[in-house]
């Protein structure tokens, strides 16, 4: 058997060039030992970057897996950051270590809103699937799913002192949820369009909502439970004396749930300067400052005045009204007609409580905003802009009557990325530098450190290359110009008006003495490099000299020299590729067959093959000797944007608008591997001269570096992996398992069926099968020992149990259940078939008797009893097991409660002891200071007396 061709795997190495993604919000975070307001967290595709805005450096990366980040929410204590992803997953990262501690999986689509409660123990998440899920962070499990909204959830807020949740959605409704009963008790229908954001003000007595118009609507919240708790006994007593008990009972029955909890009444509205919808609405931690913006570059800041300030403003208004009334009265007394005396009335309006603070004009359209109030009274504002820029501002809210405070721009992060999409990439000849160019700048990156070496302002670049020697670069622009830059100084050496149309393609001649350019003006031009002496500096500088022109009938999209410098391939707008002789420019071949224009092409190193990629999603491989099509392959699900051969091989890579990069074998016409990572269209890529590295650029503003590893690829295994990935995706899209006897309502289980939950259920079933086999083996051995004359040796232990230290089969089952993620435990048990449940209940009884993992066993037991109540209660064999479980569970849980109560009392006692000692020490220390001061004063007085 002959040797098979070996392919090596390319793996993702790094993501760079993106400062802040547009899909997720921006949030202030506090790192260990760092000052507040210095670090911000932003999304960067599937990762979360934490930037030090003072230094402009990336200090931490919270790594993602595959899907794009859609929401970021730091915990109240600042220790954790919850990150929501496009597939509905939520992961909680530790800011101290940068590792993910907890992960939840419950939503079917992207997470659109998240909020912690005041203690940081619960997390509410809203999604595009219209569901709201409340998660228990401490127990690492889902509490319940709340259903009721009909569109994307835009905001979720916990109320601090009450077990209530308020959510808003694009369905124009704001819903209030009672978390004790998990039902919606009030729906606010006062909005005519989508509700995009909301905040709670005035110690949660006011709700401010932002909608699709220029108004911010305010709602007064009245908590009726507290009012009734104060007045209820007295009312009931009076009713009883009057003999109206029945009437009172009827009224209580007729009372709606919302009237028993709270009522909302519109208090007014605040007009914004912008006329479009609210994009984001944010407030600082104390809800004293509001930040609001639309789809423009203006941020509006509002100040929520304290009650004392509101009273002062009303008193001033009243004083003015009284003066005005006195003047009017005096004028009336001088006139003929007497006027009726009326006391002036000054009504309290919303504008008295919420005033416009100032506006901030950003350098581009704002995407997200976050606010932070410092202890010094300074307000810090972080803005994530739509052009891949991050800006921070600081302002000190001045006192009343001092005018609008000035906002000072404290930092602007722009260096680490482009403002617009990168449309061209190029590698230097030594594989160390990467050139990327966009609509306004060209940047040179160090490949090993991924740091920007040079940034040069340019026109809209469409193609680029390094000049031999790597000291200069040439850019082809949309306006048809050639721009030559020197890398040492980053200066523009020369601009040449090369074409009258867009310069789509640029190729270096194989002899490295010139270049060829193709443009939309239907011409191909040949240029030679020249060194001329600069008159001002006296040094030689590079320039290009036009040598020849090839006129064609259609726009040119791509040009490429064959490596032997014999042929020139030109892609035209008429869907053909024409091949010419380089020396005489005579026509040689016409490659036709694509249904749409060929956007990219490349020629192999031995000048025998040419591969073309088209907007018709196909890649064709042609022979350059006769122009015959060797194979046509369906490559991508959208247009093929870029194609390039790996140097010195017949392998090539293609990039498409379907977000994928694929590697192909041009000899065997096989698809080798797919590089997935980009979340938008891939515009271009560049392969290093050594073939070890690939850099790709996408519409998601990111640049990605891929490295060739030493791991070989086996094509059959690669196809099997792709099929498994498709199967896993299909499992995630299946409907949730139905609990028997449960009717769908507002509340539902939080978790969903995933591949992990199915695998966990399979592991539990395998462990139970092993337990059953070992139990049967021991019974057979016991029976055989009773009937045998001689003593039989014990049966051979199971290799799995022996590898784990000869543990018992029952203990092995418990260990398998312990290894299931806490957030996936309920769904794994729900997937478990019922025939395994009786055996599991008997094992739980044994665990309870021994006191093993009481909390975990109780959680599993109660869930199984809940979902299989009918079959378990009707099974006579399980009645005794359930009765024993009841007695053992109550006893063990009571024992644990006693231990916890004792420990809690001991800790409280120690706390009181330490506090009393600290108080005594504090006062003793203060007394010692006073005595020392007195002694010093006496010495000073004596010294003065002796001098006198």
C-alpha cells in the first residue's frame, strides 16, 4: 500500500484588531487592587476583553468557546462577570482568575438582557426567545423560567427589598413578576411601541422607561402591601363591630393580585433632544444620574435631584409666585375693577425632580453606554462607539445654579483596531509583519506580539502588498490611486493617479522588479520600481513608473502573474478569466463556466494549475496548459471572496461570505478542513510565505491569526466530527422534555436539553447497569458459597471500580451523580427513563442511612418524586422504600439544620466578642491619645513659664 498524503491541521491562535464588539454592551469592572472606573469590559467576538482605559492596554481576556458575546453584566461585589452568548448560554467568570466558574444553558437564542439581584445570589436573564430565566448563582442551578412576553426581552430589574422582578420587551409591555409564586401580576400597557430600556429611581418608587419616541416616561410605584399592613387590623375591627364581615370577605376575593402588591401611575414624561428611539438607558449605582442616547453621537445626561433639593426648588417657585400674586393684587387695587384673592398654587412636576445635566458629543455614533459614580462625586462615563472605538469621559456634577458641568474626555482607544472593515491583508517576506488596510488607515502588526507597529492614514484601500525588502508598502485605493508608504517613518512617499476607476487588484511580478494593477476602468497596467533622488533630503526614494497598458472590454476584478512570469490571468466582469502572455500581451486562453463574476483567483507555484472563486459560490480548478476545467466544487454557501494557494503546494484556502475559511486539495479535489471563528462575512486572508500562518479579516472588525500545527488530519475523522457537530446542534434545537401531569403556564423549568445533559443521563444509566451487574454477581457468589462444600474465592472486581480504588458499586453511582454539573442535574434526571428510577430510589435510601451527600441526594430525590409521582405512588414495591426514605430524610435534614444553627450561633457569638473587644480597644486608644496630648501641653506651658 502506498503512502497517503498527509495534511496538517491549522488551529486558531489569536483574535486581534477588535476593540469592542457591537452586539454586546460595555460595563465598568473592578480588578483586584485597581481603582474604580479604570477598567471596562467589552465584547470581542466570542471573548470578553478587559481594557485599562488609562494605559490603553488589554489587561485580561475572558475566553469564549464558539458563539458571539451578546451581553455583559458584572456582579454587585465586582468579583464576577456574567457573560451571555448568542446560543443562549450564560457563563459566570471570576475577575480574579479569569476562569469560568459556573455555566448555565437554558435559552434557545441569544441572551439580550441580564441583571443580578442586590446580593449577587440570583441572576435574571432575558433572551430573544421571549423567556426570562432566574438562576441561582450559589447553588449553580436554574430556579424557574417565566413566560409571558411576545418579543425580545430588553431589560430585567430586581427590586432590592421585595421579591419582585420587572421586565420590558419589544412587545411594548412592561411586566411585573412575583417571584414567590412565579407569576405575572401586572402588565403595563402604556407604551405605543417597543420598550428599549428602563431604570428604577427614588429608592425604587419610580420607574423610568425609554421607548421608540423622544419621550422618557416616568411611572410612580405605590406598594400597597405596606400601606394595608398598617391600616388593615383597625379596618377589620370596625367592620366586625358593624357586622359586615361577609362584605369585607367579598371585597378581598374581588381584589386583583396587582392591587394587593403595587400600583403604577404615570407621573409624566421627559423630552429628549433626539427624535429617534432610545438605544440604551443607563444609570449609576445610586440612580442619581441617567445616561440616554439614540442612534446618533449625542449622549444626554440627566440628574435625579434628592428630596431636599426638590423642596428648595419648589420653595423658590412658591416665593416667585407669591411675589407675582402680590404685584397683581397691587395693580388690581389701583385699578377700577376689584380682583378675587386666590392663593398661588405651585404643583410638583417631574421636571422639578429630574433635570437635564449636560450633553456629550462623541466622535462617532454611540452603541452602548455605562456610568459610574466615584466616592469623590466624580461621574465617569464609558462609551462604546459603532466604529470600533472606546471613549471615556469624566465630569463633576456642580451645585444648583452653577450651570451645566463640562465633560472632559479622559481616554480614547483607537490604536488597536480599524474604524471600518479591513479589505486587504498582506504578509511581509520574513513572515514577521502583517499589513492590514481599511477605509481610512493602514496598520502594520507584529505577528508574534499582535501589537501595532505603524499606523498610516490612507484612502479607501482595496489591495496591498509589501515591496521587496519590506521597507515600503503599496496600496491600491477605491479612487484608482497607488499610494506608497515608507514603514520606517510611516510617511506617504508618493501618490500616483494610476486608474480612473476602482483599483481592485495588485500583483507583484515574479522577478520582483515591478507590479501589475487591474481596475474598473477596463485597463491592466504594468509598473516598474524606480529609485529616484529626493531633491529636499538628497536620499533615494521608491517610486513606480508606468510601462505598458492592456485595454480590455470589461471591468477587471483580479489580476495574477504565473510564478514563471510567462502568463497573466485577468478576471473580468463578464464571468470569464482571460489568460495572456506576459511578454507580448497576446491572448492565450479564456476560462469560462462561472455563472457570476470571478472575484478571486490564484496560480500554483509550478504554474500548472489556476483556481478561481466566484460569486456563484463555486471554485473551479483549471489546467494552465490547455485551459481545461479539472473540477468544479461547491465551496461556500455564499460568494467566494478570496482564494490563495499555500506556497510550494497544491493546497489552497478560500474565504467566503458564509463566515467560513476552507482548505482544499487541488490534486485530489477534496475538502480538507474548515476554519470556523468569524461571525460575519470574511473579506480577505493572507498566507505567510512559509505557509505556517494565516491572517483573515472579517466584517465583525476582527483579525484572526491561524497557525499550522503538527497534528495530522485524517479526512474520515474530520467528516465524522462535522456530522457529530451537526447532531449536537440538532439536539439543542429539540423541544424540552415534557413532565407528566404538568400544564404549560407562566412558570417552567429553567434548563434545557443539551448534548451534555444527554451524556450525563447516559453516564448515570451506565453506572446503574454496572451496579446491577455487580449486585447480581454478588448474589450468585453468595448462593454458590452456601451450596458449595469448599469456600469459593470472591468474584473478580470490575476494572472500573478497581481503577477507582476498589470502591463499592453504590459509591460509584453516587460519584457519577456528583460529577454532573449542578445546572444540568434536573434535565439529566428528566431524560432518565423510568425503569432506572426504582433502583435509584433504593440507592438513595442507603445513602440517607449513611448520611452521604444529603443535600445532593435530597435534591435528586425531590425532583424524581415530583416528575414521577404517579408511577411511584402506584407501585406497591416502592411504598416501603418511600416510607423509609421519608423517615431517614427528615432525620438527616433535621440533623444538618441543627449543625448549621449551632455554627451560625457560634459565629454570631464570635462576632459580638470581636466587636466588643475592638470597641474597648478603640476607646482605650483614644483615651491614651488624650492623656499624651495633655502631657505635651503641660510641658509646653512649663517651658514658657521658665523662659518668662
